[in-house]
């Protein structure tokens, strides 16, 4: 093994991370190579030299600042739990409200089927029932019902007499005053 | 009997501020010094220490001990440190790492020895600060926090072999940078 390879392996050698044969190779090389011996020593000395960089004390104000920030953190924690739950409830309530409003509006907007459509959609009209209930129908319903009866040929379509014919009939009925 | 860090976390969850203060006392110095050595700026180190412990406090509600407490704690510090580096880079602020030199503790040394020691310290700090970021973090955790390679790997989110490689390469770089310097101390 050359010096470069040996020097790359020296940190692992110092860590005790090499296998038996690698350790043997390095130790044999160190016995005969001054440069690698120097490097081996330099590695250890440099690592030990780092100890000169001592720890520094923490500023006292920093500790006080941390402790003073704790209550707000606890509030924020609860807010983090409560707010999403409240928001979810509002959303669910809002959606429910919206759907129920849309449903009622749809029902109000639904067109009332015209009598003609009714007859087309409901061909099986109970004629007896219709006739029996004629007396309780309102005017419009009455005429609508009459139309229905005409359509189903229950009532004959009677042409309205013209005005002239009506007058003639009247005049023939007139009794001359004596 | 002294409460373990994990037991203290359980007490903090119950709202025990005293438990939090005890945890803070136990770890504030190591957290502060990790950030200070890595970033080289006392203000940034102070911010990171505060944010780390606020996160610890908030996380106490959901904390589940899956690893050593310090592994989890240092992972928070490491992440915050790298965030600061990223924001520094995006703001194009050149870190003047070598400008920060902690004050020497009072020692009974003669002036010549003190000057020499101060120069050695400056050289050591500069050499560590010149290491690539991941290498520097691995060296700091290994040298100043006595962490094993597997713990460092967990903190840094890499393999144990990657940590070994970083530390070994860093040792070679430092040996070249600090050649002969330790004999002056």
C-alpha cells in the first residue's frame, strides 16, 4: 500500500474501525515511513487541538425569554385544536343549510302542470268522480273540467248561437202589445 | 431520583412549567454552543436556542420517545441551523465566521502564553469553520457533544458510513490546516 492510501486510512485506524489485516498493513508501514508517522501524529494532535474551543455560557436573558413565551404557546396549541374543529362545524352547517335552501327553492320553482298536460300524462281520468265533484269546483276549475269532459266526448260541443239568430228568436217570441 | 428527559417531557405535557425549566437548564448550554459553533454568530445561536426549546415545549403534547431525547433535540437544532444557512445564502449575506471568537476564560497564564493560546484558538476556529457544512456539523457533534457515529447519522439523516467518511476526511483536512499548532498549546 502506498503512502496516500495509508494516510487516507489513518483516521479509521485511529477510530479502531479497520479489520485485522488492514491494521497490520498500516502498522508495518508506519514502522518504516516517517511521513506517514508524522501524519498519524498530526491527525491526533489536530483532533486534540479542537478542545481549545471551549463552551460559552448562555445569555441569561435568553432563558427568561423562552419561559415568558410559554403561556402563549399553550394558548396557540389549544387554538390549533379548537379552531379547525369550529371551522369544520361551520362548514358542515353551511353546506347543510345551503342544500336545504336549494331543495326548497327547487320545489317552489317546479312548474304546475297545465290541465292539457295533466290529461296527456294522466289519460285515465275518473269521469264519474269529475262529474260528481263539479259542484265543489271553483270557476276556473269548473271550466277546465268542462273542457276535459268535452275532450273525452262526454259533453257535446255546442256552438254558441250567432247574435242575429238570437235576435230573430227573440222577436218571434215577442207578443205584440195590444 | 433525577427525572429522565423523557419523564420530564411527560410532565411538560401535563403543563408542568418546572419540568420544562429543568429540561432547559439541562440542555440549554449544549444547544446554544452547537448553534454557536456551527453558525459562528451569537445572535443566531440565541434565536436558535429559543426556537428549539419553544418547539420542544409545543411538541410535548404529541411527543413519543422513539430515540434518545438528545438525538431528537439535536435534530431540531441541526434543522434550524441549516435553515439559517439557507436564508443567509438567499439573502447573500457572507458569513464572517472567523470574526467571532469567544472570549477566553480567565486563566493564570503569562501574557506570551495567553497570546499564543488566543492565536491557536483563532486558528482552530477558522479551520473548523472552513470545513464543508455537513462535515462541520459531524465534527462538532462528534468532538464537542461526544456523540457516537450512529447518533450523528440519525441526527443528520444519513448513513453511519457517510458520517464516518465525513469525520475521517475532516480529520485529514484539520491535520493539514493545524499542522504543528498543537505543540504551541
